[in-house]
C-alpha cells in the first residue's frame, strides 16, 4: 500500500475526523503553553495558604507527606524526617508561611525557582522546577550549599520537580515528577472549599501541563477509540511523530516537501493545525503495541501511561502493596529515548519499590531482588536509603524488541516473587 493511500485512509477515518474537530483549541493556557517560570509561579500560588484558592495549606501538606514517603536517608536527616512526619504535618496550620520565587541565594548560585519557609518550626522547602530543561553543571549542589549556609539550623527539604520524571544528580534532593503535581491538582479540583473561579483556573492549568489528559480534552472521543485510531494508521503516525519531535521549523520542513511534490504535503497542514493533538497521540502507538504484547501473556496485566514512559505491573502483586500507597511495589517501565544510539532507543527497567511494599514482606523480598539483579548482570550498587531499586535494565532498538523484553521482565518478576507465595510469607 502506498503512502498516498495511507493518507487517504487516514483522512477518511471518522475517528480521525472527530478528533481533529474536537481538538480545536480554546484555552489560553494551552495556546500559550506554560513554561518553567509560569509553572513555578502557579505552584507557589498553590502552596501559599493565604492565597485565594481556598485550599489553605492542603497542597503544601501533601507535598511534605510525599517527601516523607519518598525521601532517602541522604535527602532527609532523622530530625527533618521527624519534623515532617505525617502525624505532625496533619495538624500544622502553616499560618506563618513565607514563599518566594526565583530566589538568588548567592551571587554565584543562580536562581532557585521556589522557596517556602515555615518559621514556626524552622522548616524550609526548596523546589527546583524543570519543564523539559536539564540541570546545568552542579546547580543543585550550589543551591544546597547556599541553603545550608544561610539556614544552618533549619530543617531542609529539597525537591527536584521534573516534567519527565528525571532524577536529581544530587542525592540530597528528592525527585518528584509532574504526575505528582497533576494528581494534586486533580484532588484540589474536588475540594468543597474551592470557588468556581479558582476551580476553573486549577483545571485549566492541569490540562495544560498534562499530556495524558487527551481524552478529557476531546468531547465524544473515548480512549479506546484513540488507540484504535493510532493502531489503524501506523505509517501516518510515524510521520507525524517525526515532525512532532524535530527541531526544524515548520517553514524548513515545508520548503523541500512542497517543492518536490512529496505525498506528505497533504498531511502537513493538518499536522501544523493540531500539533498538540499529534504530540499526545504519537506515544499511544508504542503504548498500545506494548500493552497488546503483554496482555497476550498475562491476563492480570495492569498498566499506567505517564508523560514520558509506560509502567506495567500484575494485579497479583497488589497483595504485596502497603495499605494507603498508590505506587506498585513491583513494576516494569518502558521509556522511549531520543538523541541516543539506535540500539538504545527503548529502555526497559524492572523496579522493586520498598516504599510501597508491605513491611511484612521486605525481608523475604530482598534476596529475591538480589538474585534477579545477579542473574540479569545488574552490578550497580544500591546505596543505603534507596527505596526504589532497579533490578534489571535492558535496551531495545525497536518497539517489537521492547515488547519482547517487557514480557521477559514481567515473567522474571512473576517467577521470582512467586516464591513469596510458596514460602508462606503471605499467609
């Protein structure tokens, strides 16, 4: 089948027609996609109990609880962990909070995005927010050193908030991703104390930063329909994906294409008009293929698509999960990488997350995890205090190989941790 025929079939698809029509942009925030500074300012507004959102200290309280749950020993001292323990934070009013943005700590440190001070309990929360940009040099170390010098006898919680879930280079910082922020925005939207104006503002901001809110943005289009659409037109979405990822301007892309009579020129105008739609749809191609491969091998498959990666687990492992936690104790992540060698286009990683593993099973799980690491050749040392440890890491050059590796990882975890059942550790 020719590319011209593929494009004709694409435009004739009623789901495609509906998605294009439903994705007409009307939100100012999505038209002017928020960059790092506006996101930081919005976050500072949410964290400030005195602002007009009506949430009081709820978001700051949940941020501290998330840090308490995920922070390693290097990131949180014993006294700081005690200071932000959930039982203490739950009753803290935060009436004396002071918040500053784009803070110059020293002449050479650079500007920290958000700084929260709670003088009553001598607690500070520093937030470095990344929206696509990466760390520069020893940026986090400079911030940490400057904060320690200026607030020497304070409890310090250092948060690295990254759009794509990248982890901080400095172990004294706690890594959180935008999935945490988006989850908090969803919770905030449901607050009974919220007025309609702040509720609308919070929702619009969440939709602007959440690449997984596509179905919510498209009235009348269901998620399974989008998956069907993407799978029905793989060649077209491959082209749309290349355009969405390129650094070239639209003018440069168009110049050669329209001069040569390239068949893709019929596709290019609709790409330009709905870039935000295709950017959100393209990852579904890999996600759907991975999910389909894993479902054929595991009837109890569970999955969770994130902004830059896809996570898979098995429902049988839910019994290992600590009550009240949201993260799977056993999971396999598949992430597509760019600007790397073709052989490493996809990375597949198995994780054991002791933060959410029921305490009764920690001792029994440790030797199983060590055995999987040894068999898979994972020699990377797990530092003291690390709570989310990688067990096996593999790379793939294609979706097909990544799907096969995903099934191998799930099988290895299923076989290895089945010993918990046979040993009676779960009884």
